[in-house]
């Protein structure tokens, strides 16, 4: 399978498209201790932004924004998002952690990278067919993200003597968390070891990213062995594996879940005003502490405003809309977190997933009622989504209900999360694992999503 480059644009790209900013300072977001400021944030949300409540549409393609009148804003200090984690002690290494492992970063053209994914069967026929109508946009999104240097996307790869290739991509999903994905390799296992360790050591040396997450299929023998046991060998509280279900819910199916006789008006969209302790508490009950931390649900930037500014500098978006549903006592019993990102940055479309959180303490009937109230509301965020469906990540019980309602199952996925406090332990474990006989047989080293 060979993919093509994007067709030439009918209009020139914006002149302000930047050269590759490799540091926070160059990008206009300045880290100061444990906090960061938005040095050039807009005075108010742009038209169509998710930061305005109700009626806003998500955009899945770069677009020019209409000029708007600037209004004065009150300057106030911005609280910390996450405490920066101290640098881990490592043996002396060259300044370029990638070169130390014989790796390169962001040096493959997007079409060549996707050819590599197709040859390795990571991009299998069903997944390729879903993306094929949008492939020009997908390739353009990868090209734009890579144009930000190492700020948004890092595709680390190592060539092997037999013309093989091992690679792993990571992209910035929240201000302090990287989403690792698409770990594939051919040739000796040392090449796969190299791309994992090079990526991890670089993150450790930077000292400003608090978490990494990796989604994988739990029945995959290689990924199950490498990442599925992460919660067993990481220090307590620094690593976890969260099982879940992943489905495509067609928009008509999602809308049909609404009960016309249910006039409950308690489901509301979060307006972005500060932090939401109730949401963080629900996230801990449903997905665990590490999920809440990696997704920055204890911060005042729940809508990813700061990160969106970085993506906007290369003509992309990364933002989030949130709907909350309390029970009759006012306690939050469900939430829908709709993410928007560059289409196809993850080949399973996880960059645009909706995290559907339902309190596990509810009985089946109450849990179903929460879903029926949340999912139809969340359709607002996906009206312009090209696939005409919502990629939903949720728990197994909710997944069964959605499949019965007409959702298309994609796969059960587990999400491994490891925090900065455990980066050195993760590094050592991977290093030791690949030193064992038979580690990472070539026939197994194809992993998704």
C-alpha cells in the first residue's frame, strides 16, 4: 500500500507559519518554576472556540479565523498546572539522546512513515480504509505537527543493517503529557529498544514533562509483555494499566439515545472557569489517580487553552470540551470529555476521542441513564467530524450498552501511564528486558493503536 503526498494547496500557507521552535521559550509559552504563562494568549476565545458554552462546533481542518476586536483583559497570575518533576539522575550521555542510540527524529516524510506503517501491518486494511478518504489531510497534519520541531510531535526511528526500520511516535496530548504510539520494528530487537530508550531519556533530560501514556491491545503478546505488566514493576503510584473499551458511535446512534420524555436539565457544559474538583474526583473513581494527573484534570486549564496555542502556531488545534452530569444530590456521576486534535495524528483517531466517564458505583439502570444524557449532548463537538461518528473510550460495562445500541466496536484497549517519578525505573526495565534472550521477536513487534 502506498500513500500519496497532499495535493498542492489552492492558497499559500499562512506567512506566519514558524520555523521549528524547539523550546518553550521560542514557542511563546514560558515555564517559570512550576507554573507557565500564556505570553500571547487571546483576550477572549476565538469564534467557534470550545471555550464558549453551547453551540460551538469543533474544527478538524486548519482554517483562517476572522479578525476580531481586541478587548482589554485583567492580568492575573496563572496557577501551576503540574509541579515540574526534578530531573532524574542518569549516567553521562551526549547532549543528543537520539544520536546516542543511533536514532533520528522527525526526519521521515509523512508519506514514507505511513508506508512503513502499512508494510509492518500496523496500518491494516480496515484502519487504512477508514482513513483513506482523508489521507491528504492526515499527511498534512503530520507535516504541520513536525514543523513545530520537538514541541508537538516526535517520530523517533532507527535504521537497521538489513534496510529495516524501528520507530515510535509521540505527540503532546496535554501540556505535560506525551502520548506514545505506533511502536513498530523489523530487524534485531536492539532497534526497538533504541527508539524506546532514546525517547524516554530525552524526556528525562528535559525534566518538564510529568507523564507518558501508551494505548495498546491487551491481547497483543509483545505489548502485553512490555507494557501490560507496567503496574507490577513500577514503584507504587508511578505506573498503572487501565483497561477499557473503544468504539465508534455513529452520530445518529448517539442522538437516538436521548429520551424525549426526559426533561432533565442538569447536564451542563463546563465553561472553562478555573478548576473542577468534582471532575478530578470522578476521574479518580473511574480511571485512577494517574489518569487524572496525565489528563491534567486537577488544573485550571481543563480545556487545554495553553496547549492549543502551541498547535495553532502551525495551523492545527488541540482542545477539549467537557459535559458534566450530577446526580439528584449534586454529586457528579458522569462526564464526557471531547478532545479535538489534528485528524489522524493517531491512526486509531485517539486524538479526537471522547472519554466517557461513568461512576462505577452506579447500578446498571442509573449508569445507562447517565450515558443517555451525556452522549447526545457531546454530539455538538462532533458535528463537523469527517467520519460522522464519535470515537468513544469508556469502561467495559458502558461499552456493552453502546454496542447493543448500535455502536461499532473497534477494540478493547488498555492504557499504560507512567509518571515522571518513575521514568528512571521505566528506562531501566526496558533496558533490562531487551537484554533477555528472545526479547521482542520480530514477528511480534507490531503494536498499536
